[in-house]
């Protein structure tokens, strides 16, 4: 593997990981990682966890705003490097 391929693969892995973290945060209103699934169901409308909820929402918004373009660049770059390498 060449250095460029390693860079693209590492970038692809990191951006994928960030997207996988943000996805459940978006659908659980920001409280996914704070507790077990049973605790989430119990605390999802509790106003005591509003700061935690807002932090989760901000993280998900930040990731979904800035990471997808980098993910696509790394993905297309890595696929292109594999295509060039096969010829």
C-alpha cells in the first residue's frame, strides 16, 4: 500500500466513525451515549437533561454539516487509487 492510499483509508475510517456516532445522536434527540437504552426511554423527555440533549444535538449538527464532504472525498479518492492500481 502506498502512503496516499493509507492516508485515504485512515481518513475514510475516521469520517465513517464520526458519522456512525452522529447518526444515533440525531435520532435519539442527543441522549444516545449518556445511558442504557432503558435509561434513554426513561429520560428522553426529562427537562433535567436539557444541557446534555443540546450538546448531543450540537455534536450531531456539527458532524453532519462538515464531515460528509470529507467522507465523499476520501471515498472517491480511495476508490480511484484502487482503480488506478488495478491497471
